[in-house]
C-alpha cells in the first residue's frame, strides 16, 4: 500500500512526473517504495501526535474504521495527494522548470526545444527523417510520455533541407490559406502530427527569416 501511494506521489509531483515514464519498471517500483515509506512515516508521526493531543479525532476514526493502522494508511494517501499540490506551487518545481531538468538529465534536447517554443509562443522548425521540414507553432509536446509519443503543430510553412548546403528551402506557405479560412476552421483541422522518433532535429525558428521569405514570395509573384 505505501508503494502505491508513493507511485501516485511521483506521478503528481512535477519534480518526478516527467522523468518517471522514462525509467524501467524495476526503478519505478523501487522509487515508489521509497517515496511510499517516507509518506507512511510522516503519516504515522501525524497520527501519533493526533492521538496524544487530539484524542477525540482518533476515537472518532476508530469508531468509523476499526482497523489497525487504518488512519496511518489513509493519511499516507492524503499526503500523496496534497504534497504535490503544495510543492508544485514552488517556482523550482514549476511545470516547465521540471520538464527542462528532466529533459536535460535524459539528454532529450529536442523535447526541450519544443516545450520552450510552446511556453514562449514561438515557431519551431522540425526536420524529419524523410527529409521534409515543418515550421509552425507546436501545440503538443512529447516529454514525459513513455515510448516518445507524437508531436503536433500548426504549420505555417514546409519545405526541406538542401542535401549539400543543409540550408532550409521552404516550398509551401500555409499562412494565406489559414488566414483566408480561419473563421471556418477549427484548430484540429490545421494541425499535423508525427511520431517523435521521426524527428531528427529541432530548432527555434527565426521569425524575421520567415517574414523575409514572405516578402520574397510576394516580390516574385508581382
């Protein structure tokens, strides 16, 4: 039972929830057991103090649940639920900070770049194993998912990386179509998604470069 409470705590606490899916089953069980024992010990101390200083609470509980250590067991699960809510409000355990630390520890810089683009509202360029590249706003990251998961973004342009120079060659501009039909489209109608394993590189996209690309397109068509 403490191991289950520990597992719930590790899943709800930002400091551990993003690294947990990347670990093997043995390590997950081991970490859950340790966290559960710590929570059980804290809950037991609370129960002992409650019995000593607020005996009426203990008496009421035993009248409802007349089982040995039932109060400690219940307290363990309550702590597993409440402590993450408290700890997650601290800036060092904020969602992005925790994801960043977990990504750095796992060496997953691609996920980190995608998360940064989502947080800052920036465009990202994703190059795929097929040779195609997409530029757009990511709306779904992958870090914290077991086996990678999928990445989803709203594309503004697509193209490919030149084999020789490795420069980005943009061939399709989605912006005019999106602007023309924006009122008739839902967000899900615009997004594209692909498995994380298909992404070979990612970088934050220079929006000034994109604006220059649009100007060149307009100049070429005039």
